[in-house]
C-alpha cells in the first residue's frame, strides 16, 4: 500500500510537470504574438495605434483599455528588448519595432498633458491616447514609475548597442530621452505618486524600487558614454532612494507594506513585481535590493500568496503549501477583484529567479526571516546555509520548483483553449474576465517562462550597494524667492510669513518665518521654495503674542522652474 502511494505521487508529479512543459511550449509563442498583436501600427489588434505604441488591451468598453500606458509599454518593451539583446529573437523585424518604440516614446515624452509639460511634471502622466495625444480625462496622476521603467527599457537597449559598436546612436538618440526620465526620477522620487494600480496616492514600493534601479543603471550608462556632467543629482539621490526602500519592510509581520497610504493591509503583488523587475542575477540573495531569493522577499511572498488562499473560491481545497491563484491584493474589488494571470505568473517568476541564483552560488541560506517560507516544504528544516551537495538543498529546491510550476499550472488551468490571456480570471469559477488580450498578461507569462528556462539576463549593478545609515529625503529642485511686504507696525510688533508648503511652515502661525525690518517699513525675507509650484501664503503680525492674519483670500505665487523670483506686496 505504502509502495503504491509513493509510486502514485511520483507519477502525479511527473504528469503535472510534463503538462507545465507543454503549456510553456504552446503558450510561449501565443504570448509573444499576443504582445506583438497589440503594438501599432501593424499589430493585428492595434490598427489605428501609432508606430511603436503599445495598446494595453484591445478592449474598448468595460474596461476601456484602448490607451497606451507608460508602465505597460515599458514593461512589454523591456521584455522584447531582453529577447533581442540576449539573442532569443534577433530578427530585424523586432529591431525595427524596438526602434519604433524609441521614436514613439521620444515623442510622447514631449507631449503636454494634465500632469504638465516636459519640464513641469508631464513625465508623470500615466497614459496617452493611442495616437500619441494627451488623455485629458480625470485619472490617478501622476504615476512616477513610468519614467523609471521606460529608462530601464531604453538603457537595456543602449548597453547592447554600445557593446555592438553603435555608441553614437545611443548618445544622440537614446540618451536625451533617458536623461529627461532620470532627471524626473531624481527630482521627484520623494514626492507622492499613484501606485501602479492607479488607486492610492502616497509612496509605493514598486515605484521606489524601479526608480532606484533606473538611477543606478543611468549612472553606469552615463559613465560608459562620457555624459557624467548631468548625473551628480542621480548619484546623490540613488543611495537615498535605496535607504527609503528599506522603510517599507514591516518587521513585525515579515512582509513589505506596498504603499505608505491607502489604509489596507499593504499585502500586494506590487512587491512581488518589484522583486522580479529589479532582479539582478549577480546580486545574490541581497535583501536591501529585495532580490527574489532574499529572506525578506521570500517571507513577503509567503504572506502575499497565503492572503489569497481563503478568499477565492477556486483556491478552496488546495493544500496550504501548494500554489494558488493570486491577484493584485486581497482587498481588491476592481472588475470583481479576481485573480490576475500576471500576478500568479509573477509568483512563479520570483521562485524561478531564486532557484537560478541558488544554483549558480551552489547553496541556499535560511534565516529566521525566511524560515516560515522554507518550512512549507520541509517542516523540520532549520536556519543555516545548505550547500548544493546536501539533501536539504535538493529536497527544498525540488519542492520549490514544483511549487513554482504550480502557479504556472494555475494560469494554465484557467487559460482558454485559444491561449488568450485576459487581465483576470473569475475567483469563483476561473473563467477569463475583464480586459481581453492584456498585453501585460502576455509579457508576464513570457518572462516567467524565460526564468523557468534559466535564461540569463544582464546585471544592473545591484551587487554590493550600501544603505546610508541615515536616510535623507529630497524635496526636488528649488528656487530662491524674496518676499517684500510694505507694512507699518508699532514698536515690538513683527511681521511673519507662513503658507502652504513645508518651507513656509505649512500654515503654522507659531513657527512662521520672521521677516527683517532692515528696510522698514518694507519687511523682507528670502527663502528657497519648490520650483514650478503654486504656493499660497499670508503675512501675519504678532504683537505681545497676539496673532493677526491678513484678510482673505490667501495670497499665491507660482514659482518659476529655475532662477530667482521677487514678490512685492502690501499688507492687507
Ligand atoms: C482604473 C485602473 O486602471 C484600475 O487599476 C483601478 O483599480 C480602477 N480604475 C479603480 O480605481
Ligand atoms: C489597470 C492596472 O491596474 C494598471 O496597472 C495598468 O497600467 C492598466 N490597467 C492598463 O493595463
């Protein structure tokens, strides 16, 4: 009986992984052509989109995804550029498409939109019409992951071009776009942003993580092509971004809190996507950059996956250490709040990335942080480092491979027979839901398959970075503003200034800034204020501790992009 059982299990395991192999070989080409179909102007489902423009999905109603998002487009083209540069697809048609993407993004980057112009915040605009005009409806904006993801895609292409003798094209064509994007990142990484799901305005782990990666890669590229004169701010801010990244870790519950706002658990595939999109095969299991095999990323993965076990009907009855369908975050209600193909595939991808690194370093380590993750596969396992020659290593890595394949098998089970990948599949019966043929679903499947195939992509320099001991925030570029106000006062009475930004003490009368009476009856002060910003303020007078405000309405100025500014007022 026991013999039979063991045999039976082994057989089930073999059949199961064979079917995942089959899915990889049939779905892989479908995913690739599904991506290409949604790219204008010749993609079969993208008629009407400009050359190189990625349509998020051909769905035009409920939801209407007939737009191009900077995030989706950049992730899709990063995957295509990776295929081109490592030689999976070195065709001239793909090369032409990549060049069209570069042309399209170079144009879109300059399009004024509700977030601003190219120099006043417009790079944070999340989506555009497919003919490259601005989308002017209300939306969750800005979304500050876009410029970073676009820079990373272009830098990946740039690095290959340099290695293949085309540095001048990089310098003349790619660099100006990359430079604008990374200046935006360096200036704004510390400003609030909508998260990648376009819902919460705060700080967001995915956004911070991809911003950090992009800055590091940009500095390396600048050095390679002799463009170092502009990167001092990037070099100054990259360590601060890395420092800030650490603050999302929740040590009590052992996961990464995805957003600093939003009032949810913070358990979110945001963090898993961050890990796979900042994977560096040469960075080992470094936890500061949240590498896929780091103890923090593995602990986080367990918390994330487990959060979906009991909320989706299709996950019921699945063993507590086996793969399940996962979505954006457990509280999600968008389009029914269902599992997403790309989120479930991302779990598998993180695990394949981890297996790749353990294999190349010849060992795996278990810390007290990652112990619960590993105990899923071997309840008696202890903290320590296990060389690849040990049975513990073999037991764990083969169980983790099976676990990872299980997530692909879930996506496989709910993929319709034509191989099409929508955005979501029903939490109650697995039927495809929401946007059909989501370009990002195809890209997410493709990159998970490549990780499963052990494809080696380039390092981005995550190895050996140090986190500063004290984090410094950064409020972006400033301009020097002088306020002069004509105000007669009695002896012992003073004039102060306060207003709507931190540099003007956020409307506080008690910490308002004292003006100088050196040119009485004109009172003056010079302060550094955020550039390109509308700022409200008032003067107040304080006499014997009694505060008198100017009459309403508030005064306001819009600061210039650079330089200095003088405001002359009369007390009101
Ligand atoms: C549309 C966004 O694309 C989606 O991410 C979000 O969940 C819904 N709006 C609801 O805010
Ligand atoms: C909604 C998703 O939440 C967002 O991340 C994505 O950019 C858009 N759909 C377009 O696919």
